[in-house]
C-alpha cells in the first residue's frame, strides 16, 4: 500500500490522495476541504480526521498548523430535547 492510499477519514472513506488532490485543485483551507470531501461529518464528527487533515494541509501549502485554522462548529439552530428520540412504551414505531 502506498502512502496515498492511507485512509484519513474512516467515516467518509477519504484517503491521503483525495486530500492532496483536493488541495492541488484549489481547496486550500480546512473549511473548504471539509465541505468538499465531507471530512468530519461522519459519526465521529472529525475527532481523528480533522487534526490529520490540518497537518496535511499545512504541510502541502507550506504553513504552520495553527495558520490553517479550525473548521467552524455549527450547533443546532434551536436546541432539540433528547427525549423526542425516545420511543414511548405504548406507541408503535
């Protein structure tokens, strides 16, 4: 396996090559990479892939990791009570 085949985002099956190609095609900030490749949108919410992608981006564009920024966190517009997801005992799904 070559280095480019390394999976960076397991949730969305994004490889190192995918990220490098996207950077070469003009996606040169963490937010645009996230939107284009869907990195950080899976069940883990980017716990592993976002820090890795930041390092890859910084290396590829010749900047420090703290210069490439962090993706914007977008909580729900209105809080949703968790209880609405709970099935009531007498109701059928």
